[in-house]
């Protein structure tokens, strides 16, 4: 996580999180922490909240008869958690997510698994139409505590240049 303290008055500071366009370097990898242990309540609540009616996520008797032998964690939930883990490093200052590509689910996640995430900077370029902003593309992977990669995706983000983020403006 990138954090800095910005002076806002005499002996008074405000924390600011995230990266500016200039802070990204192609080839760098950011390990996002802390991790998250997935609970049964997380999985059931998210699954039912999003109206996913597949019993593999919340019916233990049904899941016991599946090839997994137990409930699977909803992959939309793991995507949301992994993306959330990356925010402080990748998109805390972002103006917008521009796209998500090539989402791959490569291993199951179960309740009780602890997951982590990391992102590699693939590309960056200045915006052609917005001179105070740039475009950054990252590949993010989700890993279980044992190192098993269970997810990967690419995300493109519009990021402000230094001095042009919302939290750089007076009054914020």
C-alpha cells in the first residue's frame, strides 16, 4: 500500500493512499496485503445477496455429492475480494476502471482458504485526450496461502498524474 501524509495545516496532516500515474513502473509487481480468510457466512451471504441460486455454494448436502465434496466459494465473491485487495496499490486514486479482460478461474476456493493478491504493471501510457491523466494496465492474480493460483485477470485503469487527484484539491 502506498501511503503519504499531506500537510493540511500547522502540525496537521491527512493520510492519502494510492499511486499517481508517475508511481507506476512497467514490470513492477505489488503484493497486496492483508490477505483474507474466506468464511462460510461470506460465501452464503454473497451468493444469496446476488441471487445466485446454484446450490453448490450454499447447500452442504448437494455440494457433498459434487466432485468437490463440499461447497465452493462463489467465484464472483473471490473476484470482488481480490479486486478490493488491489485498490490501495492500483486504483485508490483512479478516475475510472476502463476495462476488465481475460478473467481466468484456475482452481477452486473453499471456505477456510486464506487468499492473497498481487498485481504486475503490464503497460502505462499518457492519456491522449486528458493531459493530467494516464492509463495503466495490470495483471492481478489471486493466490491461496499454499501458493495455488486460483484466479487471474487484466484491468485497465485511468489514473491521475501527481497534483491532479481529487485528494490533491483544496478543501478535500
